[in-house]
C-alpha cells in the first residue's frame, strides 16, 4: 500500500493520503483518545505514542503530534498504523457523534437569506481550500454580525489559522455579505 504524505501549514500536523476512501460522508475530528471509542481507526492512530489529534476527511487522514516528538521518528509508526487499519478490514467509524457531516453547511429551511449565503460561500470557496491543507471548517452560527466557525484537522491550532480567518475568510465574507462584521473561531 502506497500512502502519500504531505506537509500542512501547521508544523505539528501531516496529511496522509492512502489512496482509498477514509470517510464516506462528512469529516470526523477526534481531539483526544477518549473521543475515539466509536472508531477502530482513530483508536489505532491514538495507540501510536505521540499522536494527539486525528482528523478524517473523505480521502485523507490528518495527524497532529505532540510538540516534543520529531516527525522522522513518528511518521513510520503512523504509516504502519494506517496500513494495519486497511489490512484489518475494519470500518473507519462505527457511529460518531463527532462526525461533522456536510449537511451542517447545507441550507436549512429555517436559515435566513444571510445564513444561506454565508454557508454557500463557505462550502464553495473556503472548505475546498482548507481541505487541501488537511483540515475543515464547520459553520456554528451567525449572531449580531459575527460568523462563528470551528477549524478542524490541520487548521485546528495552526499558527496561521488566525490569519486565515481574519485576512482570508472574514474579508471574503464581508465583501459578499455586507451584514458580516467579523469572523471568530470557536473551539469545541
């Protein structure tokens, strides 16, 4: 099995592309081992000493390591765990409350026109770019001119995520949706 490895803007995070489906729908973000009880794949990743966050996209896995470990030491163990998972035939996830399905960004009949426009912009312009860096962005709410978003995967804890939110996403949303006055990150 060939697994491609790509760097991300977050030096503590690498993106692993196994060339196979990782999740069938949505994304899943495990911020610690205790959240991984419903995922054989995430449990296997957390069993690697030094892994502290696991993010599953449709065709990639993003692993965040402890600060004091070197990728040169950790990467072969992560690659082995990914290979072991696919060889096991187990599912990625059995049932996950952490799964952020794409429908959260889909239009809801209760959404205002402003929220529909915000979600559309996030889906079409932001999420594809963030996924290329090994992450995802989840819309939380729009309240009093402020858009609340949660960064996941490589974007969570990334030194450049604040700049991405302010100079990238906030400026774009303000341009297309004049009612937006600010974008804030939400940490769950």
